[in-house]
C-alpha cells in the first residue's frame, strides 16, 4: 500500500446523503407497451422496480435532494467545501454545469464547480479527482454528487434500456479523516473503442468511424455484459494489489448496480460470497453515477458498513470506462453513522 508522506493528509468521505424520487415504477408498468413481463425482467436483471423523477424534476433537483439529506443528518457537512463535482450523464444542461446549479442551491456559490462524465464510473472517478484537488492544494474539501435523471434520456419503449435505468442521487464530502482511515488507491481507465456499446448522443450524430447514434441512450447489452464482468474483476484485483491488500482483507465490495448477474460474476472472480456485497438494484435499478453512493448510504444506515471496515469500490460505464478504489471506512462523523429505522420513519412521515 502506498504510504502517505508526513505532510500528506489522509483523505476520505466525511459526510454522506442520498435522494430517490417518490414515483415507484414496478416492472409491471412495462408489460402494456413492450414485449416483456415483470418476471422476465427480474430474472434477467435482478430489478423489481426503479424510481422516476417527476416531470419537472431534473438532475440538479435530485442532486440537491441528496445534499439536503446530508445536511439534515449533519448541518455542518459543507463547512470548508470550496469545490463541487457532479458526476452525471443526464445533466440539466451542458452549460451551466449541473455542479454549479447544485452549488448555487445549497449555499456554495463561488465554489469551483464542474461536471464529470464517465457514466456509471462517475462517482468513484470523482472521489479520486476530489482527492487530487485537495492534495494539489486547489481545494480544502470537495462536495461530490452522483446524480441522474435517466428517465428523461432513455426511450421508454426500448426494451433494451427502458427496463434497466432509474433516477436518484448520492452526495459525499471528501476531506481529511483520521490517520489509518480513508482512501488508499484508485485504478481508472477507459477505452473509446467500446463507445458504440453504450452511448448517449450530444452534438455529433455519429461516433468517430461513422457509427450512428440515435436520440436516446443506446446499448449493446451483450457486449457491455462481457466487458463488465472482465473489467470489474481486473480493476478490482489491480487496485487491491496496488494497495497491498488481498480479497481476504475486504469486508465489503461496493459495486456499481447494473445487473445482479454481473455482480455475482465479479464476486465469483474475487472468490468472495455474495454476503460480502450489498445489492439494492432490485429497488432502484441502474442509476448510473448514483449507484455507488446509494449503496454506501444504505449500507451505513443498515448497520452493515461500520467504522474501520475495508471497502473495495468497483464500477464500469460508458466510455467504455472503469474504476476501482480501496478505502478504510471512517464512521466518526454524524452522517456516517447508522440512522435507526424509527428515525427514518419519522423523516418519511
């Protein structure tokens, strides 16, 4: 494991929040308009339902919801935050950045702000970028938001994509944590040769080489599946080795939530049982940049992720991109402790 120098701070997550829209969309909603049924969707993907944002609710709105949840848990969470990164592939606009729109609404006007677009890898990518900004002296603390309103950019009549994606957001603050905790190492990568397997058009009608793109999210599910199984195993193994760890050291694998079969294959590759991972895609579907922080937040609230545990974060996405990170969980801050079921019920009521 790479040891920090005496002057290098140990950095990690110091606050955490989440938000999912109110509207629940069960698998049965797709039966009337496409050749599918609820049981088939669940058997192929592990997804039972997902959340869709309201017609007037966009990515900045769900991102703000996650930050406000964080502030509800810890009113001081944004103290000394001077940069905002929003990981998203469904931004409100290309400019202004969704990060700037979120910052404006949560009291961070004037903070540096930019969006990061590596699809489902985005949140973990952004954790690494936030660490780099702080180590470079360009920021004191960084708000990282993974937020998506994918229902707005997916063709709801396309069986290949409509059944998979949902909306939601997770937010984290990256800052100094006590020695022995926090981020250890990251592995990041991308291969544009796989761009035609998972894409969303913006200005160009086609990719380099002439591959045409439609108006909505496009995906070659077979190719993405094969890529994901390989890259999650490879990147996870590489970052463990870089950190001086083995799978035996891992308390929890926190994976991107795309398909339960992909997660099962990755866990088999690591030689770890499924009870060493946390799965919530059955309730939220694939929320792209939001999946990892949603799992972290729910894992903490369920009392599964606790102080001092070793985490392995793994994700893949459009690009095609991949990322893996290791971190020792610090549970000492107010929003990094489990919230009782009674408290959650009170907040929901």
